[in-house]
C-alpha cells in the first residue's frame, strides 16, 4: 500500500469547504489528476457512487468511487477498478476563521500493478503535491 498525506489551509470556513469536498463530483476542479467525475447513483450520502476518470502516467484510468462515510467533518470515499483500490479520507477542521483540510489517499494495487510500487511512489507523490496546490486554490475561490 502507498499512503499519501497532505494538509491544506484556506481562509474559507468549514461550512463551505466540507459540502464542496463531500460532493465528490467537484474532484474535477480540485484534484489535479481528475479529468472528469460524475455521480452515477445516490444523493451524496454513504452508498453514493461516482465515476472518476483520471490521467495518470500518461494513461486514462477509471475508478468507481463509493462514499463510505460523510459526517460533516470527515468524508471517506473508496475507489476501485480491476487493479487499484484508493481509499481517500478528507478531514475538515476549523482553523481560525478558515479551515484546515487533512487529505489522506491510500492506494492498494493488485495483479501486475502490485509490482510497480517503486515506480508508482514518485509519480503519486508528484500528483499529491500538485493536487494540494490545486485544492488550496479551489478552496480559496469558494
């Protein structure tokens, strides 16, 4: 498993940050790797499914993400395809008048992809760094 953690600070209050992030379709705006993300079923609560298409290592990759939990402070979504599982945990905390967002992405690979860990780590680290910048910019625009 490869785990990425990033923390982002924004002047935008949690009351605006959390609903924005908990609507995972917005990942197309704040996640640097996401090409498109659409809700395919559900109302945004646990059990809701999103189809996410990302660009990674020169390829387009599709995962179906299911909302595992959403409680107003912590949002967890799990994405799967034939070779990858991604468990994303987003915590939104008050930070003065703004917010602190702690983002953790845990990637588990299966099949042939599980042998590519040494190659995947630096690519995922760069993606995490770019996403943190884009996430901060998106939240500041809210």
